């Protein structure tokens, strides 16, 4: 099997020749991995790590042709993108991280305030040459990412204000989430059309909870997010792509709803969160979902020894991989506290795991 076939076999909840591998890392980890592994291109790095999926965001992109700069510096290390959300690189306990700051719609009090914001359009992107670079990634599973209904709205409004809107002025929350949903439906319809059926997975990311529980009730999820996410799932399936949904946290109460709207791959299976025990989830949902993730980025990968990493990854593979329907990956974007030797140990353990078809 090549990587594309391997990933689709897992998505269909069958057993591939080996478990598919995926990972994401922040720019500083990628830079270190290139140095440690002696690679000079992103494809070389992914192949060196035996990864089967390439996230095309930042790798193959439509050409930006919008009327404002795609990014501009505001001073004091803060930069603003074409959405208007602002970011700054901050030194965290684990190293540099790109953080969101200065939420420009935090003080909006009406929909009219929102309407005065300069909202991007899919017309700001030229998709005419998008497909030309895709053959460079032949053989790998191609993932298109970057859509969001809730989380991207928080980058402008702030999560505290948006959650308050959902509770006391729902018309504000509906308007803002609609703005992002409509943009991403248009943008990814154009992108998937330009790709001509070569995109395998559309990934939407909307963190819905903390490690102890949800940000909002299941009823609020069904009111605000579920119908909008279904539109994105339907779009993916219209283009013969699988639909991956990402949410960190304790989201067990929403998994049946996610399956109902058409989620094919649930990411990242944050096992340290309440109610997200891998064996329980595999038993409950393994016949309806492909599970993606499961390797702890809080404790195991940054703090474990190489032997501990190998043992735990083998255990995860045994629980989640048996019978198919599992893509091995970290629970989150790898940060600088995860040493290279533990990344390699995790990959080697996954490659060595003998599924029942071998």
C-alpha cells in the first residue's frame, strides 16, 4: 500500500498493511527535526518520519490576491492577518508559542459593530494554479485544513465574550459563526473543486472543551455548531473527501452528534481528558469512527523515557489499532518540550506494532 491507500483503509475502518502515521509540530520543532534528521524539504521530513498524511496548509496554497496585506506588523511583536486577528510569539514554559492577543471585536455590542469590520471573501484567493503543485505529493494522503466555526470566531471576539453571547445574546453569536461558516464553505468548495478530487480529507478544528468538561452544554452545541459543522461535512463528502473533526478536551457527550453529522475521523483523542479513555472510545465508537491521535503530548512524549514512550505507543496501538480504524498521531501539535528521540521512539513503536493482517 502507498500512504493514500493506507489512510483510506483506516478511514473505512479496515486493517491496512501497517497503522498510518500523522503528526503536526510547531515551526521550532520542525526546524529542529530538519537539523536532527538532515532533511531539507517538508516531503523529505515526512518521509523520514514515515508519515502518511500531508497537511497542505502552508505547503500548497491558493494565491492570495486580496485588497489588504495578508499580514502586517503592528509593533511590539504583534502582527495582524487579513481576518484582523492578532498574534504574538511569546516565550512559554515549553518554549516559543504563537499566541492570540488583542481581540479586536471584544467590545462589539451589536451586529452593526460586526458589520463595520472588514470581512475577507473567498474572491481574495486565486485557485487557478492550485492543482499544479499537488503531483509533488503523489502517493500521500492529502489533507486540507484551516476551517472553523467557533474557534476562529474567538480569535476576533475572545472566547469569554463569545461564550457570553451564546448565553445572553445569541443573535450576536449566530451572526459571527455564520460569517466564518459561509466563508469557509465558499473557500473550501473552490479549493476542493480546483484540486479535482485529489484531496482526501477536509479537517475542521473547533476546540469544544477543557480537560474536565465542555465549554457549553450539548444543547448549545446543537443550536450553534452542529448545523454549521454539518454543512462543512456535507461539502467534504460532496467532493468525495473524508471529514475530520478536531477538538481537544473532554468531548465524549458530543461524539454521537458528531457521528450523526458525518464526521469520519475524530481527532485528537486526548486520552488525558475526562471520559476520553481510549479503550472505552474504541469499544463505543470504533465501528463508526476512525480515531486519530491518542499519544499524550502533556506527559508521555515530553517527559517519558524512550522505553516508556515505546511501551505506551505499543499499548495504544493494541487498543486502538486492532481491527482497523486508527491513525497514530500525537494528541496535539508537538511543542519544543518533546525531544527528538521520543518522537522517533513513538514512530518506531508504531511501525513495529503487528496488526492481525501481518
